[in-house]
């Protein structure tokens, strides 16, 4: 199990960061014991250890993209599942939803879905609208020039998830300082943003961005 530069997240953290219901996140990675449902969608990069399960940064981005297709654009889950499988082969990667080509070629996913014999998505959502809207969310993702896969998610103002920094924990952009650390210090020092900024050599804006992020994404407030 290699975590270095790949990020590591629990399924609960994936749910928090992507705002996808915990039960759905779990079902996308783990086949139900009773055999019900349609089976898992993604194969996590890490093997489970006992009852504990961790996923990588690319696994997290797969969830983010699948949720955008499913919830924001009402793409049937069977279509998302099948498109993911075909794109794995066409793009030559385990994580096709992390691939930059999925968004630079506006026709690609529609062409693949059409070949599956499913109802054409353009009957429900115009191609132009679909990709315009999904790009609004995914334009916050940076892609590696070498692999063309997602390498950083600018998840909120001044906050990034970079798998090569802090194991992918939410951090203040360009500093590598975890948002949880800054938010904790903010509350421990009577909400004095100026003091915390001086302590860590960052701006007051950085401090407030970290505090806002920790509040919005459901992380525990440390008094």
C-alpha cells in the first residue's frame, strides 16, 4: 500500500469533501454483503486493512466527477458506470474520470455512451450545456502535463488538495499548512486571525480561508 504522493482519505472524508452521501460513496467502492444493488463502480487504489478502507486522490476525484454526472446532470448511473469502463480502455488509465481529455474533447463521453445503445444524452441535455456546466466545477482541478491526470484540486478559496503535500490533506495554497491546524489555532487564540497569521508566516486572509473551509466542509471546530 503506497501512500506517498497519492494522497490518502477515508470514505467518510471523501463524503465530506465531495458532498456525496456516505452510503453512496461506500456503495461505489464496496460490494454489498447481501449482493443487492448493481455492484461497486470503482476499484480503490488501496487494499482494505481489516474493516478500514482508504482511497487515493484519484479515487476521490472519480467520485467527484461521477457525482457531477449523476446528480447535477441526471445522467443514469448505468451510463456513468459503462462510460467509466469504456474510457478506462480508450484512455489507458484506471482513472478515466481524472483524465483531462474527458473535458477537452467535448464529444468524447457522448460518443462512447451512444455506442452502448443507451438513450443519447443529448436528448436530455445539450452537449454544449452539459460540458459548460460540468467544467464550472472541474475547472478547479489542475492536470499533470506528464500523465494528463488530475494532480491538484482547488477545492475552495485559498485551499487545495494536493496528493504530494500533507498526504493530500486540505492545505492553504502555496504553503503546505493544513487548514485544520490553522483553524485549531484560530479558536485556541480567541479567534485572533492576526496573531495566527504572524505565528505561521501567512496572511490573515489565509487564516480566514482555512477557518471558513473547516466550517463549510463539516470538520470539527476545535475550541
